[in-house]
C-alpha cells in the first residue's frame, strides 16, 4: 500500500504511541506479540509505523495497552454542523403551523 506523506506520518505517530505505551507497561515486543496473537516482528513493524499490519492487531494491542480511547477518538464522527440549524428550522416550522385557540 502506498501512503501519502501525511498518512505515513500518522502511521508513524501511532506506532510511536504504541511503543511508548508498551515500554510504560514494561512489556517486551515478544510479550505484547504473544498477548495480541502476532509475532514480535509484527509488533516491531507496527511500532515503526508499518501500515501493512492488520487492523485487528492494532486494535487488540491498543486495548491491551490502554489506548482504546485513541481509536475511539480517531474514528468518532465529528458533530454535524447543520444539526442545530435543522432543529431550529423544524421548531420554527412547527410554530408556524400551530393553531392558537382563542377564548370565547
């Protein structure tokens, strides 16, 4: 897979975060690989930012190392900028069509 420079940079940053977390947990690449279900070499490639590693391995390693929120933040959809505008329009439309009863 050929990555753009920006994509490669993101992959390297993710790998660096993975390595930092692994070292903080005092785990070797082999130990993490065993827990993830991949070889030490795969963990080494992931830490170098190799995008060829499987997404499942990235996610499992992230969960083991407490980085799951990283994925949640990365993959979460941004808020819809038009949601509030649409809600206001619908409220105004309901107001226009609402009948007012007069007391007799």
